[in-house]
C-alpha cells in the first residue's frame, strides 16, 4: 500500500505541481490519477519511485517512509511504464525484456526463458521476440514495455499514460489486457491518464486532480459516476 500524506511538490521555478495530496493506493488495486494536462499526475507518480522528491509531506510504501530507502533499491520493487514504451532500439524485443533479469544476476539462458514467458503473459507471439522495437506496432511496443516492467516481478507498477499514444481500438485491447493481467498478478498499480473513461474503466479507485495539483475527488468509479 502506498500512502501520500499531505505531499506537495514545488519546482525550483516556483511552480506548485502537487499541493497537499493525501491519498492511499491500496495493495493489489489499481489507483488511477486523472485530470487535465499539468495537474501534477506525472510529478505525483515520479515521487513514488523517487525520480522526483517531494518538497513536503510524506510518502509511505508498505508502511515505510520512502525517503528512508535507497532510491536504486526502492526502484527494484517498482516497475515503470511510460507512454512511448522507452525500449532500447538496438536490442531485440526478447533482449529488451531480458535486460532486467540479467541485471539482477540471472544467467543469459534463464533471463531469456523468463523473457519468453513474459511475452506470452502480455499476449505477444514468441516470433516477435527476435524483432527490433521499430518493427512492432505501437500497441505491441506498449505490451513489450509492460513485459519489461514485469520482468523483475515488482509488487508495484507505475504506469504513465501507457496507452495514450495508440489508436482507440488498440487502446481498448490494451486496457482489457491490463485488467486480465491484473486479475492474475494482483499488482499494486498507480495509473496516470487524462482520459476519464479510461480512469473509470481501469480504476478500483480514481483520484481526480485539478490544475494546481489539488485533489478534487477520490472515490470508486461507481461513486464518481453517481455524483
Ligand atoms: P501532468 O502529468 O498532470 O501533465 P506534471 O506533473 O507533468 O503534470 O506537471 C505539473 C505542473 O508542474 C505543470 O504546471 C508543469 O508545467 C510543471 N512542471 C513539471 N515538471 C517541471 C519542472 N521540472 N520544472 C518546473 N515545472 C515543472
Ligand atoms: P507529460 O506527457 O507528462 O505531460 P510534458 O511534455 O509535460 O510531459 O513534460 C515532459 C518533461 O518535461 C517531463 O520530464 C516534465 O517533468 C518536464 N517539464 C514539464 N513542464 C516543465 C516546465 N514547465 N519546466 C521544466 N520542465 C518541465
């Protein structure tokens, strides 16, 4: 479980990106941060893995203040997926996914076996493993991005507009796939989107942010729709 306790972020130029944010992302649930561009979604997400440090307030992961954690060690338990999959262009799909197990000490053989398994997990055919990222469609690249984020088997997944760059039909596919995966894997997911329909579809809980970084609402999709 991830707890934000009155978390604020003021950038050096004075911009207040996040203003006294308090919310809890429950274990094994999808918590969505939704709101217009500039409302502090990405900043909030990046504070969880300490790519950005909060200016004030406290973030706790499984009860422990994350500022007490070594950032590199913290990130090993947190997968991160971004809008453009962020794949290494000069490595094959399989090697992109295998990178993480290799870095954490797996043999090349074990890393590739794990990567093949993950390709299947995200619904991609094994043949695609030999291709390079640019030889895949946008939707396929995003699936590889998800597979790579899952490679270290992190309990927490941070997803920043992972499906925003693909066309609407593929996007629906990816959303369905994520729900299927989540019902199997039960990760603690924090998912950022500017699309309220996506938020309602994917979230167990939805946090609606306003420009200025204030929390406007935090509730289940059903309660939000009823309001
Ligand atoms: P969102 O993800 O909701 O689009 P961001 O978290 O990226 O919002 O940005 C929130 C606000 O903080 C915006 O006003 C943005 O311009 C500003 N911001 C983001 N990064 C920086 C930065 N490094 N320095 C100054 N302002 C920033
Ligand atoms: P997003 O897709 O999250 O809205 P942006 O295009 O707003 O991305 O921002 C891209 C990068 O630029 C991010 O790393 C963000 O932190 C940084 N950034 C955004 N706004 C500002 C700003 N006003 N000043 C400096 N950096 C910024």
